[in-house]
C-alpha cells in the first residue's frame, strides 16, 4: 500500500537535505515537485527542483483545480499537482511533499490518510545560525525568515509526527523509521506528536 507523506519545517531546519537523503536511500519513494512562481536560484533546474511558472499560469491552474494544495510563501506562490501525486500512488510509489503548515492542512482535508511530519530545530539560536551559514540571504530576509519560523513552529501540533533535527543522522534515522513503519505504526509511536510533545515540552515552549 502506497502512502503520501507530508514533511514541513521552518526554513533552515534541514528539511530539503533530509528529504534528499531519504530519496537516495529508498527505492520506492519520490518527492513531488511543486509548481512555484518564484525565480529559480542559480543551482536550480526547472522540472527537477521546481516547475517554475508565471503568476498567470499558476492562477489558471488554481482556477482549474489542478492543485491538492497551494499557498503563498514569502510573496511567492507554491502548489502541488494532484495528477503527479495520484499517478505515483496508483503505481504503488510512496510520495513526499515538502510543504508548509498551510499546505499540510489543505492536504489533510483532501486526503486524511496522508502522514504528516514536522521537523524542528534544537533551538532558535541554532536555526538562526543555520540560516546565516547558508549565506543565501541578507539580514532583512534572515529576520523575516526567523519571524516566519515562529509562525510555522506554532502549528507543530497539527502534525502526526515530530522530528528534532539536532543531529542530521539521528533525524534522518527518525524519518526513515516513520516511513518504513507507516503500515506498522507501533514501531514509530515514540516519534508521534503526543510522545514528542511530552519529551520536548521545554523546547517546544522556547521555540514558540
């Protein structure tokens, strides 16, 4: 049985790197490539990282109900194609969506069986340091991303599982366990929202 996984996290939490490692180690798992209106970065390839489209083209797709979810993030539009997901699931291929809490909420409404995972940093200080070390953004954008991170993290309770990315390999192992045990969830019970909320009560309070 194939599954749809949602992975969300504030910018700088290592979500993209973790998902990339997951895909490289799994035979039957693919990332859904989102559509976006933002400009590609230097190292990004159309059709591989994102489907880059114009605002008018994106709005046409919304009007024609082609997205399972769509949202505006940092003044750019992002959306996930229904067809791409359905084609993979029908072929017994698990699919991962890298989206924010807004998109996750929409997907859950449309497909309640989707398994949602939220990745959190070990502290706000660690998150800010990671954003600075990426050297992709200026000071204004970093401050904006940190404010957005607080908003993102305040929605952690809407997700099925919580993963803390303090150590990359440990976080990757947690994600692999959640995905590999999706049809036998008792193996990953310790990573579920309820258990993690108790274990990381102090951290969660500091983050949000």
